[in-house]
């Protein structure tokens, strides 16, 4: 189902709702790759669906080649999106409007690490605020994945976790969770199918472990995380995250040490299952390289729980295999050497080099995406103009990159608004990007080689062969239009 118009009265009634969503993309790099599809379902606080599901495709542009591997996973080809999709501007505005309905909690499955990053970069690329929808008017975000990990580690009763990875860890892939728990998910990697699967996993958790669901829902925000990560009191807490995943689970006790200089909302912590004496060792290449240090972002919905979940909750210590004696020794060592450890960490923070990889403005969302008030006002004016006037009106931007982003925005979404000289500039830019992609995606030769290799392989299925044929046709068409 495509573009559904929603009236003002409907929006006003949405306060306190969840918006489950999922993206399918043409690659894995959120800065350089593009969204192919989005789907969402809105529910009330009890997870009852309200309104119709929405499923939208986004048209690719000639300055970009998709990853053949990603297309084989999703089954979505550029031709599918060109035929049935919106341009990127309309697409991201439609999605952002839905995310920004007052009182909306946006959530998915691993959306904080993946989907949300694509949304942020697409907003940024189109001269829109990449973060506003996450906090304004009572809006927020969440993620079901760490909730499921916490169920596994703290209260697994009522859920099944049967699939394992090659390393012997529990698999938290959505397709495995649905299979293990009898949840229908035919057509995985279709955005709407994955949305329904995520919703049904959330319903299962809410039904079998309602207290844990409610605890995380209440304590997922930045304020709650900051209270739990009390660097003044240095109280240990339990932290559940993907980097801790091992055969025993994904949760470990950590001790908050200090805030990260220059990164508001980031707390440096120590994993108390490691040896704290390493913090003052001279053999580790500097304190920041110490095994056991972990950086917790309070604005990314970290799953943090009181230490009593380890020491008093039945079976948790045994399930996680936590050594309480080592934990206490580490706490004592860190507190005895507190001033020296925190000073070294803060000094190392000042010496940390800025990530300057990628000088193109599209790759620099976290390096210089905070604009002056003048530029913010100017971008709002630009975005309110009709396409044919966006490049004709003179604006004085403080940041010199905005003009580049504006030109690309118009060229990608409304190429008919370009004059003859601008069309030549855009064609040249597209040719450059096909031969030298912005980031790690394939250039034209690598793209065609990957497609041909797949077609020549005897192990390629009929379904994949049809996708590869479409990708070859798309590549040849781009070559004729841009490079020929």
C-alpha cells in the first residue's frame, strides 16, 4: 500500500502510540547507500494496530549503484523502485511526518544501529534536521532487539531461543526468533513482513514478561540512563548489548567511570568481568585500548538494570556465569585508583584524533551537521520553495557545503528543474560517482563483475538469476545514459 494521506484530526489522536517500522536498503553503509523500501504500522500502548499499514518504495538516482548482494537478500531491484516508488524528497518527508506525530515512539528490530542511521542520513542529505523527530513533541525512539536480549538473560520463561550461531551464541535474528516461537514470518526481508514480525515479538514479550517490558519502556530514555550511570557514586549496573554477546548471554556488570570529553551523553564504563588492573598497565598501548572499556551512549536507549538483577534474581548469576569475587575485586581496585584512572581517560580523550574519513559533505553527518541559526532558517526557506525556484533564489549560507547538498537535492529529485549547464554538471557528477563511489560501494566495473559472476555461477537460483538480469540491465542503462 502506497502513500496514505492522514488528516489533522487523525494525527491529534495519536498521542502515546508506537510506530513499528522497518527499512530495506540497497546496501549496508548508512552514509553512502540508499533506502529502497519502508513499511510501518501504528499501534496503541497495548500494541493493538490502529490505522492501515503503509509500504513505500524510494526511487534510486543515477549517481548511485546498489549492492548486488543486498538486492539478492531483499529481492528488490532498482526497476521495482523506479516503477512504483517516490523520489527521495517525498519519501523522507512522508516518513518524517509520520515519525513526528506528537507522542510517537518509533521502534523496530535493530533500528537504533541500522534503520535509524539511514533515516538520519537521508534527512541530513536533504537539508532537514536529522534528530528533531527523535525528541520533539513527546516523540522518542526504542528498539526491540535489546529487550529480547534482556528477556533471554534475565527472564527467559515464556520464550524459546533455540537457534545458535557458529560461535555457540544464541541467535537473535528476527527470522530465528519468529521460527522458534511459532510466529509467522513468510517473506523475511520484505519490510512489511518484518514489521509484523517485530510487532508480534513485542507482543509476545509484553505477554510473557510484562514487568520487564514495562521496565525497559520506562527506563530507555537519556535521563534514566544518566541516573543509572552515576559516575559520582560509581555504582555498578547490568548492561545488555550486542558487543557483550557470548555463549552465556549479552549482559555483564559494568562500572561507570567518567563522561567522555567532547561527547555529551557518552559515559565510559568498565566491564567488571575483565581484569581492572589492565587500566593502569603500560603494556596495552594506552588506557583507551584497555580490554573491558565500553562507551555507553545514554541517548541510544541502553538496557541498564540494577545490580540486584544479578545478585538477587533467581538463576541470573548462574545463567550469565558471572564471577562475583572478580567483580568485587575490580570495583575495589578502580575506586582505590579512581582519580588516576579518570584523569588518564580524560587526557586520552583530548588526544583522540577526529575521524576525518570522507571529506564529501554527505559523509560528515556526525562531524559538522550542526548548523548556525542563520543556516537553519535558510534551509527551512529553501525546503519550502517549489523545485524550480530552489536554485534560482540567492541565499547566503554560513556553511559552504549547503550549496553542494542543495544542488544534489534538486538534481536527484527534480532533474527537470535544472538548466542546461546544471544538467551537464549533474551528468558529470553522476559519472564521477559511478566510477568513484562515495564510500565502500561498488564502482561500475565492480558492480557489473559481481552481477556477471552471479549469473555464471551454477549455484545461482532462478529467483536470484532474474534479479541479477535486472541489475545488469540497470547497469547497462546507466552506462548508456551517463558514461556512454
